C-alpha cells in the first residue's frame, strides 16, 4: 500500500505564503502521478495541481501564477508552494497519487485518476 501524509497547513493572512509537504511511504513505485486537491466546506473537491515522473505539470486556472508544485523523488516527497494566498484558497488540502503518468495540459487534475489519498491539511486565509 501507499501512505500519504500532508503537513504545512495553517492560518495566514492574505498575501502570505505557505508550503505544503506530502510524505509518501510504502509501495511508492506506483506513484507515477502525484497531485494536490482541495475542498472547502460545503463544496466539491477540486484539483489544484499535478506532476508526474516525466515532469508534466498542470494547474487549476485559479492558482496559476501563484502556486508551484514540485517533488523530490529521493525523499519520496511532494510539495505545493502557495504564494499570494487569497481567502478563496481556504480549504482542506489533500495530497494524492496515481499509478500512471499524467498530463492534464491546461486542465486541473481529475480525482478519478488518483488511487491514494492523504488525510488532508487545513489552510485558512483571512483578510
């Protein structure tokens, strides 16, 4: 199995930055595609960003230019650098992994393509 544990969330003021981390363990050979999703209270879960082992990266339109996804294979870690945070970014952020390469082009990642999920880390952005 694959275990994913997120960290780095917190409460910040608008305009500040946060860096989320996701530690992967277990059978990480199946983590060809990794991504970040978020879900606000009463809202559907939405894709934020994704990256695969070939370097293909995609972002949701709402975070382009502000968020950056990266991974460190040696550390089995995934990161999400979030800059210029807005109140609209407030949500529970989830790390996810899929067993196949992914290239979403100009589209946000789809949850159905991911099989492994973390428990989430809360991000709250206030004015």
